C-alpha cells in the first residue's frame, strides 16, 4: 500500500520502493488523503526522473549543513561554523541547494554587511561556498555552484609591542594576568592553549611542554620548548591548582581578554593592540633575534610557511650572512682593475 495510517500519527504516510531497491517511507504531513496522494505522486514522479533521466534529487541546505557539521567536527573552527550557520538559517534554511543562486547570496552579503565589517562578511560567504563546493565535488548533490564574490580585504595588520611597551603593560596587569601575558610573550602560544594548559602537558625537568593535536588550530601537536622566562612563570604557578596551570583565586582562569586587560592597556599608553597580537610580538622578537623562518614555523605550530613569511623582512642581518655565501664564487674579479685595462677607443665604442 502506497498510502497508509499509523497508530501514533494522525497524518497519512507514504511508502515507495525505487527500481534500485531504495525504500522511502515518510510522513505526508497531512491528514487529508487527497493532499497526501498528490505528494505521493510527486515523489513517485521524482523517482522516475532520477532513475530514467539521471536527474539528481533536490537536496536541501539543511541536509548539507548536517552533513558538513558531521564531516568537519574535527575542525578547530567547528563551533564558529555552527554559530555562522545558525545566522545563515534565516536566509537559506528553507531552500534547496539548487535554489541558492547569486541573487540569494547577494542578499546574504548585504544583510550581514549591516552588522559587521566586510572581512567578517567574507567568512560567512566562504563558508557557504565551501559547503556548496563539497556538495558538488564530493557528495555529487548538485552540478554547479554559483560564483561567490568576496569583498577585497586590506593587508592583515601587524602590531607588535616593543620591549618597553611590554614592560609597561606587564607592570599594569594584576598578578594572575601578568603570568599569562608573560607566558604568551615567552612561548607564542594562543590564548586558548595557555588558559587550558594542564600540568600533565608539562615536563619541568626537561623544560618542555606540548599542545595536544585536538587543542591546536592546525590539528597537529605542538612541541613547546620552555625558555628561562617561561620556566619562571611556571615555577610561580606550582601548587596553585592540581590540574590547571593558570588560575585566579584558586580556580582555572577562563578568560584573559576582559575589562582588566583593556584598562591596563590604557594605563600603559598602548593603543591598537589585541590579545592575539602577543603572538605577533613573540614572532617578531624571534625573527629579530635571528630565528630562521622554518624554525619559527615549527615553534609557532603553523601548518604552512605562508603565515610565517610576514616576519621574513624583520631579520635582514640574518639574511645578509646567507647572501654572502657565494662571495667566494666571485673572488679575484676586480671591476675597477678590469675597467682600467680598457683602452680609450674601447671606452668610446661602448659609450
């Protein structure tokens, strides 16, 4: 029977079997048998189109979102994707993937632009594009993807503290936040990695710490050699909590970027500075001290060298020694001597 009733539902239910053996059983969403029959006939026709004509079934944005979240659950930005998709639901939640056109995406772009800056809008548009591309290339749910035009972004800002600014900031912070900031400047770790750091991740005798793969943005473990500054911070934290390293009033510190941080920056006379810029400061200091790019990449846990190249220009003296490696190839060739040996007629000809 194609239409039937269930004891636990007032609505009619549809049961169909495709030629390939695939079974479909779903609620018609109505107690009206005529309307249920109409939906049944549409589903049956759709199955025929798929089997005989090779037409793909219409897939919804909701289906794509569910599958995307399942397949990307290990992404460091998974929670950020979720929050973006919640906002996007109002514009895309009732559409099939085929109905998401350039006009629809333009509507999303303009709506979000009223709330945030263009670079943030780009993160939402890029998420839509990524889901649609996967639906086309991997899931084979759609045949084409509309062009998603992003806003042109300015060059990423680079803000690093001088040593004098760092000292002023540290002086203005309370003890618990001073420890976190000092550790960030000593190791280059991200705020989340520092705040969640546990004693089980630290080997004090070996002066070594590590960030687990599931905790790092690159989803790869990060080895953290501990320099003297980092060791001083850790020794001062010993005994304050049995598990977590950084605490306040005996409890794990949950957030370092707050009103106390903002007020300390003001008192220190430091402007245009974010908490994440502590990582930029660490990388800048490392390059100026001559740390090679490939070593900086490993220390900072960057997946590729592209993010590290922004600091390449900060160590010209280090590069100068490399540039001098081929001096021996040109030794003994004196341009001044060569020029003096040219006769006057040769000089006139080349003039």
